[in-house]
C-alpha cells in the first residue's frame, strides 16, 4: 500500500522546463510506488500552463481548485515547410471537481486561465510524453 498527502510533498523543480510560467509539480504516486500508474498534483500560478505535448496513453485531469483551461489540437494548416497555423478548437474551462479525459496521441496543453491560479491532479498509466515546445 502507498499512502501520501500531496500537500506534504516537495514540488519537483526538475520538471519546470515543461511549463510556461510558475508551476509546482508534486509527484503523489511515482515509479517507486507503482510501475503502472502515476499521479501528480500540478499547481499553476497566474495563468501558467504546460507546453504543447501529447502522451502515448490516455490522461485524466481532475480540477482541484481555481479556474483552468485545457485545449486539444483540432487542425493544422501548412502554408510552407516552415509556416503552419495550428488550431485548438476544443478548448474547455475547468473548475473545481471537473474531470477531463485527453485521448492518447492528441496534442494539447492545460493550465490556469489567464490571470488565475489553478491546480489539478494528473493521472495516467506510465508512458512516454512527447513535447513540441522547447
């Protein structure tokens, strides 16, 4: 059995490269506790967000507090080899208690609404994440 209190876990500063803005990431269930699932509490401050990415497995986000946004890629229009228009037409607000399932291999980002703070739990099977933004 693994028991943890997310608020007592020190945020993992090594993950800051995957975010825009100030974010605290707390690994609630990691690979020492389970080789099959992971659970993070992610706290976004003042409009912070993840960088654009996808997971090779489904991901569930459960809003814990504040006001957030999740945006899933809907289309890409290529103009030339170096220019494209990327659309995120599936954009959802998240409020405390809301849950969203993001299917595997869908480009997306999530975080706090502009000027707001937000926290969510991120749950998924262990699997690769691919990051587009650097």
